[in-house]
C-alpha cells in the first residue's frame, strides 16, 4: 500500500482506523487482460441492469495482452494503461510492481471445447509468466481465473503443478470453484478462481467465494433490448444470420433458456452462438455482452466474430467485482 499510516492496535488486535481505511488503495497489474472484464470488475464504477457497482479500493496501473484488438477495446473502454505484450517473453523487471497481480491466463488447453493439451503446450504454460512476476515483485496476492476443467485435467496434475510452482516462490494457494450465476451473472459459467497468497500474510481467507446474489435470468437481462435493426444500443445490430443446423445438436444451436441462466458465452463462436429465447435468430453481440455483465457503455469496436471472441474470453465484470470485494477485505485485515 502506498499509504504510510499505520493501523491502530486495540486490545492486542490490529484495527484499521476509519481515516486509514478511507484513504488506503491497492495497486494492480493485469496479465492476459483481454478486453478488460476482470479489470473492470476489480476497479468497479459501472452500472449493470440498473445496479451500481461502486468504485473499489483497487487501481489497475498497467494491463498487458498479446492481442492488439483486445488492447484496443480495453483502451477505448477502460483506460490508456493497456499495452500489447507477449507475456511468454516478458521481463518482470520492465513491468511495474503492484500489490495484486491479475491474470486470466489462457484456458483453451484445459477446456472441454479446446485442444486439451494441458501443460504440454506453450499456451498451457503461460501461467509461468505470472510466477516470474511473483518471484521478482512479491505482490501480496495473485488472482487467476480459468475453466473448471483445469481442476480435473490429468487427474488434477495440471492444477497441482501450477500451485506447486507458486509455492516455490512463496505463495500458498486457495481455489474457489464458482458457478457465475450464483453471483448475479445470467449465464451458466463454471470457473475456477485461483488465489495465491504471499506466505507472510497470515490472516484467515475464505475457502469459497462469499456473497451469493439473487439469480438473474436471461429474460431479465435481455428483455429491454430492441430488435436488432431498430436499436441504438451499441453492438445490438451485430449478429450471425446462420440458421439452426439441420442435423445433430451442435454447440451453439441450443435456444437460450428464458427463465434461467443462459448457456456459457464462448469465444470461438463464429456462427455457433445460441439462439434467442423468443426470436428466430442468434443472440446479438450486445446480448452476449449483457449475459457476460458488460455495461451497455462498453463498446466492442470490431466485426462480430472478433467481438464475440473478446466477450467470450472475458471474465464477467460482476463476478470480478465480487472477487475484488473479498480480496480487499482480506488485504485490509492482513495489512
């Protein structure tokens, strides 16, 4: 923390004074930032479905991704602190130190829908760039996000190897397995939140993500959107015209459940985006962004295929905001 004020100690218990708690902030560096879903959630200060998600105690000071289009979208919507960088070859000494490192490291090698090469691929080992940052800068915490399949890949070997690599540089691991719809995301998105805590921070840490919220259905998230041809909301006119496949039951040919969470929004969608719950068409780019909990002010500036890749690769900001709140509580106690 940049603030030099000390916590108060009363009856042997450290307590943060109101003045200290109001002024302290935590710096964040973001790896594999994509278009910024996790970063937006961590910083807060956005509105989704009429609800305010307030500014948090976190400031993202630098964000990196190898995808120039993702970085362009990030800059347009979040800030100019995003940079194109191949993190596989990044030098930690050239990247600023921060209290927290974020990293939604690539999930394709651990996903049921991906090539599933696990740690045997270069992409599957990209998390090591985060280990290198941790060893060099010693942030208080590292927060990762990945598909639930990581937990089960090679009978758990992949996840245990990742945890062991962070343990080798002084971090203990807590894994939150979450269903995003339990936290206000109108989408059945099963994910792992990986938390690596510096060993000298000894305050208790919750074993699962607290703060479950009222579930939001796909209908509640999408009902106010106008027809694609008549909407002024950004990206609502973008959608794939492909009809439902004539044979079989392929991914993306399902109709969105109206009164429950939508199916997972995928990155490699092309024309395989799920259908609207009441209209004979695929979901629009904006509708998919809504299901991912991006605010309508967040504009995706590319053709539909690219925009869907950026949306599907992102962490839902509403979920990111919930994670950020819990980490802020822990860091206040542990400081």
